[in-house]
């Protein structure tokens, strides 16, 4: 396998907010890399700065200190090479499924013929064929999230940013969407930075899991999931089958114990 370049570099990232109570440090000297086509998942206590980090990577917020680079270019604001999927779907309710997916390419000047091919492709990949003329209110939560993912992927981003994308779904739909995300992502394998509060979800999806400390957010540990999962990563299996694997459960318990110490405030 040829060595790949680093797609994303986060260097000494810091974020301080000003509040009525004074300065609040959300992130403190955060540094790590996401390699090309790598699937990275961040877990940690609520309020530890994970979502703040993702907004900085997306170019939606400027950090107080440090830098973020995408393919050696400093991130200074939003751009089509970074696509973000939120927990609350963030679809345009007045636009159809087709119009929501087409929106990004259209405003970026992609011609109609190419846009049509792109939208048709991602409707098929995300299992949305037949729903292109529906409005978001006519879809289930899982289907709405498929639209949000299709809308992100149609931009063919270098990195896909997902902030608790399945947090609003019920347990059954969440399981299905985890498996579907793997299938959809495997089509082109962009680099992924994914945030979740579910340790099980993190261990299932990730090549590496980054464990955050409680606020201010720092890296507690980075877990090599792919190394444990082996050459045929277990995310290519159904979750039901993966849950029976002893090494999966052992790794899940290891990560959970480290997250739990941060939630409980232990050293």
C-alpha cells in the first residue's frame, strides 16, 4: 500500500470564549492528523470542545490560537472541500430532496447536465431514489439524514465532518444508518472526522478513536482501532455480528473506562 499524504493537520489548537463569568477555555493545545481516506472518531464528555473543534476545521469559527491545514493549505473559512453534516439535519424545508442535494453544486457553478448526473448518482448511493420530489417534512429522521449526507458528499469534499449525525435517531435507525454510512463512504472514501457520544459507535466506525479530556479539551489518548480490527475492518460487517466479537467488546470497554474517568472527573 502506498503511503498517503496527510489530508488534515490540527496544530496546537486553542479556543477561549468570553462569558459573563469570565474566560472559558474550550480547547487547549490540540494537535493531531487525519490522513487521506482515514476515518477518525472523537469521543469525550459533553462540553469538552469536540463540536468547537469541528466548527474550526469547517472554517465556521476562528481559533484563539493554533492552525488547521487541509492538504497543507491553512483553513481560513468555509469552502467546498470541507462538508459538514449536523445532528439536526439542517435541510432546507422549502426545497425538495433533489433541490437540497443539488444546492451546493448549483451555487458553485456546476452546469445543469453535470449536476443532474451527480444528484442522480447520490440519490442511488444513499437509497433515496423515488423520494427526489419529497420535502423533508415528508421523510423520516433516517431518510432526512441520508439527504444531509448526500448533500455533503455531492460536493466531493476532501474531508467529511460529522457532528453527532445520528444522535437524533432512534436506536434501530441509528444502527441502520451506521452501516449505511460505511457503505456510502466506501464509494469514494474521503477523510472523515466524526463526533459521537457513543463509544460503541466510535469503535465500530473508526480507524482511530481520539479520546478527549473533560474541558478544556485535550487529547487523553488515541486508540488504534484498525490495528485491533485487522485487515478486514469490522465496520464492513453488520453491527449485530460485530457485537459478538470478543476483541470488539474488550476495546469498547477499554475506551469507555477512559471516557468515564473524564466524565466522573477522576484523574
